[in-house]
C-alpha cells in the first residue's frame, strides 16, 4: 500500500489535541504515532457490520467473535517519515492464537506493519488485536489494577464526544462504541462512549512531547488494561525511568490503571 503523506491529517489532529504547533508542511516529520492517520483501511458502507466495523474477512482473519480490541503495540522509529513523501506500508499477519480465558474464548492476532520511504525502513510496528465474545448479561468485569499514586508530570483529559468523533473521523474508524451512545449502553452494555485505545496511546506521547519537546522517541511499547469511558475525566501520567526511558500510563477517575507504556527517548540538545 502506497500513500503520499498529506498535511491535513496532522493539522487536524494537532487542532483536536489543542496543540499550538508550527504549520505542518511538506518536509515536516510525522510526530510519533501520527502515522496511524494514514494508510487507512477503507471499506464501503454496505460492507460494514452492525457495530460499524468492516465485515469479517479481508486482510484480517475472519474471527467469529464480536468484540475486537486494540490490545497494544510495540513500535520502533528508525528514520523520519515526512509529510509530502510517497511512503509505502507493508502489513503481515504474523500469528493467530486461540486461547480460553476466564471470560470465554479469546483469539489473539499479531500483525506486523512496516513503513518505508523508498528503500528506507522508517517505522516498524507489532500490533496486537484481541477478539472476544460478549460477556454474559449481569457478569462483572475483572477488577482492574490501581494506577501509581505518584508521577512527575501529568495532564487531565476531558473525553467529550467531539474529541472521540474527531479521532474516529481522522482514522476512518466506524466502530459505533466511540460515537453512538445508545448503541454503547443498550447493545454493548457499556456505561458510555469508549475512548479509542490508540487515542489514549497518542495522548501519552503527546504528554511526553509537551514535557520534553526536544526529545526524540525511538521506541514505544503500550498495553491496554481497562476501558476508559466519556463519563468521567481521566489523566495521563509520566515518570522518567532508567536508560533513557519514560514510564507512561493512563489513570481513570476511579484510580484504575487503564493503559501502561514505556517510551525510549533521546534528547536532541
């Protein structure tokens, strides 16, 4: 898959995140994780499932379980990927594993993505997807772990429907749990709209960019642990670690640890 990287998606995401960045123009390097705004999977409206996802099949295996979650990713940045360049993406299904968990059958799909500028590999990513059955009515979700009480820097986020709608639009994500509250509460049994996992990951690195604007992210691993809803504010946190790493996490209003991550960084000055 090839795409000439346009400036508009980055300009729009910067506005969505309330950033005051310089203009995004040809030659500007994509900020970390903003490549997710490109190489989007496009399907016709008639090929959507009841939940807004693309119908089963296509590139991903046709797993017959209704709930799909972006469980985490591991990324390396090897060279800048710049606006205005014709980039190429190669995606490969690495593995499909079936497991039985406490909540029923689970299928784990691992996909490798590579982004090239010509013959130069710029970004390498392993993407973990989990498929699961709907929980039985009245069943309780496992109790999440509690987030750390202390961090060096943090930011509170108000996940209003406009933020979620904008991110859905920018990533061509039709999944109704992010913008259709009646669907969330009646069909899927959630208390409110679900904040996108990749948006949470983006907000963690956005926090790091605000605190250390001269730092260059060279690697990033994150794992989703518990859902975040639009019913309450949440916060993103960071704390320097060892050997040029920064620990990052998302804390829900109830103290639950929703996502955890480690970024490897180097300073340019």
